[in-house]
């Protein structure tokens, strides 16, 4: 099914097994698989007896609205592109592996209209890797946001797909009332249902781990703080930094409150006078900081990408861990392939389904703990 909307084109694939992706699936290598894969097919993860059965019909996926409206489903939105595909595949694998009811997880993938690999090829790669996965792929129309994007301190932050999270209320089916947004450089080591069950109290629209000891002022320019009017727009709040790579979002309240337009207003102002240097994060801070449902920090151990110019490696924040996030310049699959991994990169590796892995040492003693399962214990890691 392909539907033209102001922000998105929807693609739904009939489940089908693609037995070979590395050689183009028998298509002579012209469909883009060879440069993106191959990926191994993931194990089948099935529901336990305690799970409420989902009404999603994997045989035909005839109705997007009926499947999306199933109250037993956990909805997760992620972007899907050729550059970060390996990370996305690992993220999905980690969610399914630790979910108490993996068959009830529904993924909404947002793909760029002009990606070097077509959204249909990316969809087929996901299907071949996860044959029974519940998912839908939407094509994000980059012209929706391209004229609102300002230059950033890093070119990667100017990618229009980084702004797809701003448009989830418009992109996803109206029947989807709630969604977890995840970046492509995360893995979960805990049951995603726990995050899904986060209660957004009062009129709060999003929930995320907050960091109130961070220097909030550093995310905006001196021109912002010296302006006679702008700082007053966020006065009276207690603004705390939060990372937008992991958010629980109430899409009903989002749509009713016109939050997409509120984000765009700050982006339009940024085009006229430079008020921040980062990409898609500052508008979220300006709109939501001080009114975010605080989620336990274990659900976004971020910053693990560190600064790969200096070759620095980050350690975990103190406390238990449910989700690891390689935000920053360094990505685990790149560092592993180049044989210069950080210790925590080895925690990402078990979820990597890329077939042509380069041989590398797997000395678990470097990690400082015996196994991945220890991350979900109630002990602290420094």
C-alpha cells in the first residue's frame, strides 16, 4: 500500500522470506543488497504463555489501522537509512531478544525519500532479517524540513532524517496514540515493556531521562541569552537537559498541542538569528524542558560514542542499565571493524547480525564484568 500524505509515503510489505541478500537475492545484485548486507536471519522470538495475543495477521497485513490500534502492541518508531542500517538492525534485535512479549512489538520505520538505498530495498532487508517482524515503513519527504534546517557543528546533524521525530504525529497512523522513539545507535538489555508502561502524568507529552545537573545554558548561543525577550520565554520553568534519542511520546496530546508547529517556530527563528549550534535537539529543549516526565536514567545510558577524534572511550554512568546509547561521533560497528573498539562496544556486538564481520578479539575481561546479563542487576557500574 502506498499513500501520499503531506509528510510521508507509506509502504507495507507482505511477509516474504528473502533467502539471499548478499548476492542481491537472486536479482543480479542490482537491488542494493550487496552494499548494505548481507545480514544473518535473526532467531525467532516468540511470546510466552503470559502474553496477551496480538491481533496482527502476519500473513497479509491487510489493515494498517486494525494492527496499529491493537491495545496489546508496543509501538516503537525508528529511522531507517543506509548509513545506520547496521545499527538499526542491532537495535531491533536487542529489543526482540529481551522483550517479554516480542510478538507484540510493532516497529514504525521512517526512511528518507532520497536515501542512496531505496526505502523498498531497506524494507526488504528488514523483512529478510526478521521474517516475522511486525513493522511498517514510511517514506519521509525531506522537502518537509529541508528549508528549516540550519548549519550545525557537525554535518551529520544536518541530515533531514534527524528531524523525522518532529513529525511522528503526522507520519504515523492516527490510530497510533503512543510510541517509543529510539535512535538507531542503541541496544536494550531489558524488557522494552517496562519503558512502554511509563505513565505521563498531568498534561505531559513526552517522557525521557533528565539530567538536571547539566549546564543547560551551553546548548544555546550568547545571542540567545543576551536577547531581551528570548530567555523570558522559558522563564518560570526548571529546564533540564534530556537526550531525544529515547522518548516516550503521547501522540494524541502531541497532535492536540500542535507541537510540530512549536518546534518549527524555533527552527524558523534559528534561520534568522543563530540561537544554537546543535541540530534537532535545542528546539526540543526549548519546547519541552521543564515539562518532561522524568524516566529512570537506566533507560538512556547515552554518550557512549564519545569523541573519536581524541579516541576517547566513555564508561557507564553509575547505576543499573536497561538501554545503552552510542550518541556522539563514535559508532560501535565502525570501531569494531577498524579493530579499535572501546570496551563497551563489545556489549553491542552480540546483537550485530552483519554476516561479514571482521575477526576481532572478544576478551570479556576488558569489560570489567563477566557477562551482559549483569547490566540489568541492581548493582552500580562506574
